[in-house]
């Protein structure tokens, strides 16, 4: 198992709430990623970062935002959650110049 | 899009049998990877094969790559119940700086005891 942690593992919230999904890695990886995955489906990249103060939007449009103030931390925020945000969110990290990604266990979000 | 497509979408076999999964992609790549995902968990990297390689082995895993057909296969020999999981191929794209991966839809493998 890689040293990358996501909290919470499960989250059930009401519509309109602001939430932050946490992702931390202790490997000193430069690159970090957020993916959205519906059950039994492929992963969609929603945000990525190549280092501190670097963030980019991914291939799937998302209403979430991210920040990268510290190398080890890459939180994802939803200002106003909606039922359409219900999904699993996976965080990953990797070394610069290498393509292998190490994944956290994921956060399963349900918005009622 | 160079999204990979995996075949079959689901595979169910008896323990001890071999399992073969296929992946096709659309554009030129630097390398191709296979990942495993247990139900409700994150992905775990299994093996990476570079575009100039044709075959690679790791334990009970054998991966082939045919860049002329833009396809790869993952063979798991002597399957075990613990191999039950979803398997995804992932490709990077030349010209993207090898920074991002595009994942296929996955093959759900069930090993029956």
C-alpha cells in the first residue's frame, strides 16, 4: 500500500453544504491528481498538480476546486454540494518524470 | 480522446484457470500500465510496459503490447480467489509530457472457488 491518505472515507451530506475532501501523501511526490469514478466505471481526471502552487483542470469538467500550498497536501473543495456530485473521488500521486501513480483508498460521497 | 477500451467488460472463471483481458487505445503512447482495483478501494499499480517492449512478466502476470494494433493484453495465470477485482489499463500520450494517464473502462474479473 502506498503512503497516501484520503479522509473521510465516506461522507453523506445535504444539498448546498460546503465540503473539503482531504488528500495527503508522505512520499514527497511532486505530482498529485484527483479522479472521479462512478461505480463500475472508468476514472475521469478532474484536477492535477505538478507541484506547489500549480493546479490544472482535468479532462472532466468539475465544479470543485483544489489547492496545493504544501507538497504533501492536495485538498478538493465543493462550495455547494449537489446530488449530481455523488460519486467516488480518488486521489493519486507520483514522481515527476515517472508515470506510475499511487492511489489513496478514495472518498465515497453521497449528496442527498 | 485516446481513452482505452477494455474487453471483456466482465469475466468470470474458475480458480486455477488463466484470465486474459485486452485493452485497445487510439493514439501513440510512451508506455502502458495495468492497475487493479478491489471493490470500493483505490487502484494499485501492477505493471508498466514501454512502447519499445513487446512482452513483460511479473510473477503470475504477463503483459503484451502491440503498438501496430494499438492493443495490449494482461494474462493472469493460475488465478486465485484474491485476484477478484477490476483491472484497468492506462496510457499516457506522446506530446503530453507524460504527465497524465487516461484509464480504460476496466474489466471486472471474478474468480470462482
